């Protein structure tokens, strides 16, 4: 039976979910978002979570294998009848089964937009010999942060992004107090953000260094400093990285991040 899932729901503290919690950490954030559709099965073996305007996330317990997953997926699709989705994220086998079943019902085209690796860091390693210091971003940084966010988006999308379009996002992110800059001679050269705190983890995102300033260790330095901040809060740092970007994946591994499982991002058209 499918039921509503609420913030801090018991299912999020059950062993079945905890075994996959790093990989599915974003579900915590979705459950806190206003207007989200968050569902679970009464046996605590499946979670479906979607915030408005974004792809859904689908978790099915590792204890459910093979064609048994299809039983859960069929029940979910029946519950979601009439709902249009832009895509789904999760374990490749699970979301491929869901995507194929969804596509048959909606005459949708399916393609894999991205495959991400999830990482956690039990103990960070600070890179040596990196010039600069970390500081919290301030409102006066908004133009520069907007430029960095535009560059971050360009890297992800492969197309030009207007800095002006990122002003609002820059203001909002700075306002959280969780966006940090790496500064050399009073000039910001890299950024990273603590995007969300969940009960056992904190997710880092928006790690960006302009192309002309790369390969100097700035990203490694700022992420390792954020890890130290989170370790002092007794939270385990985690993040997602696009597997196509081998450089960033290696950076994270070098400073102590461990692979926790892949997430396939599937898009419907």
C-alpha cells in the first residue's frame, strides 16, 4: 500500500534506507520542500519523492530484486496515474525499469541525461602547499558569485549562461550563510556551497573554479575546509559528481571522499 511520506519519516531511519542513504541523500531535501510529492510503501521498501518542476527520485530497497521490483513500480504508476514526469533519478536498474514502464503508458522518449557518483567523506585530507584562505561569502560578492554560478552552469550544460540570470540565485545562496569562497590576495578564486543538512550528512555542491585558475588546488582546498566545518558539526560530508568529469571525481577522491554508489538521471521527452 502506498502512503504519504513526511519530513523525518520513520522510513528514513530504517536500515533498508540507511544502507543507501548517501546515494539517496537528496530525498531528505525533497521531503522538506513545499509542494513536494513524497510517497512510501507501508512495508518501507519504496520511496518516491519529487519537488515541483524537478525530476522524481525513486528508491527501492536492495532486498527487493529482479521482477519483484516491477510489482512495486506497477503499484506506484497506478497511484501516479495522470501525473506527468520530466524524468527520474536513482539506481540504474530501478529507474530503467520505471522509465520503460512509464514510457509505455505516456508514449514518452527515454534517455539517460547523466550518471553521477555519490561520495561521502569520513575524514578529509587537506592538500598541502595551496595558497589562500577560506571565507564566507557576503552580499558584496553577489556579482562575482553570479559569474561563478554561470560558469558552473555552463560546465554542466555545455552552453553559455548569462551572468545576469544568476543574480537572484547568487543572492539567495549567499543569504543562507553556507556559500564559501577561497581567496588569494583578497581575490576569490573558487567557491563551494553547503547545500543542505540532513540528520547524518551534509551535502556539498556548486564547487567551481574559473578555467584560468584551475589545477592550483583551490577546489581541493575549499572542499576540504568545508569537510572540516561539517566534521566539527558531527555530520558526514557528501556530494554528487558527474562521472563525465573525471577531473572533479579525482579531486574528491584525493581529499578523502569514498564512492557510495551511482545515480542514473533519466529524462523523459
